[in-house]
């Protein structure tokens, strides 16, 4: 999910693929992919588009990722990532994947090139709000008029996410609560206003991943090592049950991520 390299403490770059391999169990990645796939199945255009951009390849480097759902909806998929190791691992899993090593804040593509852009938890790993603005402006530039952007960010309206962002990252990292750099992010209302100000028409806003994420990742790590497949599958069904909270008025309080579907005006 990380387009910019992960920063640890004093800003030194840390390999995001190494972080994910050691800290995020495959079982949790499978759950995350299922939720994102369901969101994309609901929000991507029903007709197959020509060209789709994914703003990072973290998902595809660690697990199955979103490659299948994206190639089903697009004739051609291009992924970008700032981490060469992430690109290499994603290409090993998907040899025909077109991948470009670049920064989402300065994309090497002409104006209006893409029909759809998918950016799931990429822009919430920057150190400043200005970086998010620059990235959104760049995504709008390479999106054709009438094209759609599906974007997810850490949800600042969730009290746990808010507390995590307030507490010192160095402390959270030492306690292994947060193994990656926690960047700035937004809640649903501020994100909506920002997207409208930049020049997007906001079509839908939602929240995803409603289970207690830190606890779920910890349990998934244990089950992956010691539990039988039947128990692991039961755990995944249990996690998915939390997604029913997305139908409640409190969904922006329980959701770990805010998701938006917008169109370039």
C-alpha cells in the first residue's frame, strides 16, 4: 500500500516489502484483499475500460492483491511504486504486469491518459498534508475528463486511528504496534471538501475494514503459525462479519479506512 518508501523515526527510508514480510501475516493480507476486491467490484465501471492505473504494487508484492479484479475491468493495467523491491516481487507474481518505478507526486504520464485510477492506502504515508494535495492534483492531471478515481485512506474519524496518529510514532514502532511510518491523513468530511476543491465530483463516500485492526493482525499472525486451515477460514469469516457495520450510521467511526469514488470534472 505504500507508494512512498516507509520512513522510520528520523526519516531514514526503510524497505516496505521487508516490513510487510516480517510484520503482516498472509492471513491478514487475504482479508484486506477480499475487502478491497468487494469495494472495487461495486465501484469500478461495469464496462471494461481501456487503461487503469494502480498507485502502488504493495498488495501484489505481498499476496494475490487486486490484480485479478483490476485486469477483469481493464484491458491494460499499469502499476507504479517508489520501491524497486516491491515492483520486483509484484512482477515475480505477475510477470506480465506493467510496472513503473516512480513517485505518485510526479507521474511520468501525459495528461488525461487513464480511464480509471485505483489508489488504496497510498497517500496516507506522506509526512505532510501538502504531499496529499500534490498527489491528488497529479492523479487528476493524468485522469481523463469523466474518468474515475477510487481512493482509500486511513480514516481520521476513527478514534483508534486518530489516537495512533497523535501518539509518537517512535513509541508505537518500538512497541511493534505500528511497524511502518504513520503519515498524515483525513476524515471523510475534510477529504470530500478537498477533492471537490481540486476539481473532482464526489460520487460516493464509504468506510471499510471495521474490525479492530491491531488486534486482528496480531491474532492472524498467531493463527497463521499454529492453527489449522479450518480455524483460519473460520477466523476470516469472523473478520468479514464486522463489515456489516458499514451499513450503520456509525460506519465512519468504526471503519479503519475512508473510501471515496470520484470523477474528474
